[in-house]
């Protein structure tokens, strides 16, 4: 992930942060990589409540079998 993921803000001025990213990843750990990616991005979008991103965001999901 890039800092555009963890530094994403919400209307209250809070950052998404590493802890929320870890929690979102754990919630979707049983899902396919594609679903996991969409779940995490959806969590960030919902949490930010429409606050525009101030930076670009990169997120790579890798699932090992």
C-alpha cells in the first residue's frame, strides 16, 4: 500500500491509518484477492464519507496458496 491509503482523511480530520487497514484486511482474509481489494477500498470510501483523496492511492493484494 502507499501512504495515500493510510493517510486518507474523513470529515473529522482523522486519518484512515494502519490499524484500520489491518482490520479491513483481516475481515476479508478468506475472500479472493479481488474481493479483498474491493472490500478494503469500499471500507476506505465509506470511512472517508465523501472526503476527497488528497493523494494517489496504491493497494496490492497478494494471496498465497
